[in-house]
């Protein structure tokens, strides 16, 4: 009998309390685990400390096992991360922000868990992508997440035009993200590359105190930028969404 892999959502940014974004049953389940896989052990401990304010942990923090899984983890190391589960113990896959395995290296571990017959249980929590779609006013019946776009200006412009054409033809909302310190250049690239009627939503700091979500046409965004009204999104997690008209 194997253990169960619980997929544990995290907050979408720094917070002093989990109560408004992480359900109580998720916190209680998390508190009962002693094996975790996370992108960064230090931030995972910070999350567990917030959990412990509401639910006592199963063991002292120094006895909880946290294994790291990130972009530097070689594929050959993945099976070793499943050892507690294969030995019959439950474990939690903890995201750095939001839900695990979505725009997250944990997807490979989840797939491997399925291959070994390990039950996988996703727990409820905030997803910046779904929350952005909900609040954008764009098409929520058909949408696609495209991760990060190219950093090279010419390639990025080409990709934006491709996504805009696909969005217009398929009436499909296209989502993508950017490294937070490059949010400004991304919005400028969108307004320079896309048609004036294309709808653009910029969703920043979702679920956090500084949350701002705004949808306008490319032409309207151009006017805002020309007037010096750049969104307050520098170094802040942001989701960009477009829908061609």
C-alpha cells in the first residue's frame, strides 16, 4: 500500500495569515504531514510556520522532511522523491506560490506518481491563472496558458502576433506571464504588436492587498502609457491576458 500525494496550494505572495486564501481543511491536512516536496525548503518552512499558527504540526519543524524539486533537479532524482510514498507514508507537494504542477516543476513528479500507482489528491487553493480569467471579462469558455514568452524583442513580438491571431480565430483567451521586473516592457510590447481592438487584461498581485485587475483595449492601454499612467506592477507577480476582436 502506497501513501497519498497531496497537492498543496500556497498563497500568491507574502501574507501574515492564511485564513482568507487557504481553506481550513487544507491547513489541517498539511499540518498532519511530515514529508514534503517543495521548490525551496526555506519558503516551505515559512508556509508551515503560518499553518502552525492555526493547526499544530504533526512533528517539530526540524523533524519534518522537506525535499527540494526545482528547475535544477535532474529527472533521474524524481523517483527518490517518491520514496516515502512508496514506503506507505503520505506526502505533500507544496507550490512556491499558487497551486502545484501548474506553471510549476511539480508536474513531472505528479506524472511519475501516477505511473507508480500512487493516489494523487489536489487540494483547493488560489490559482492566479484561473482567478485572472474569472476577473478579466474575457472568454472563460476557452482559454490557453502559454507560460513565458521569448525575451528577445523580435521573437516576443512575433509570438504575440501569433497568439493574437489564434485568439481572434478561435475566440480563445490567451494567458501568459513575465518575470516581474519585465512587466513594463511586456505591456509595451503588447501595445506595439497587437491590433488596437484587442482586449488586454493586466492582473497584478491577485488576492494580495495591492491587487489590481484592469481590462482595456490595446488602443486604450496605449493612451494610458502615453499619458504616463503605467500600472503599478513593477516587480509584482502579474498575469497578462489577451482576446482578439
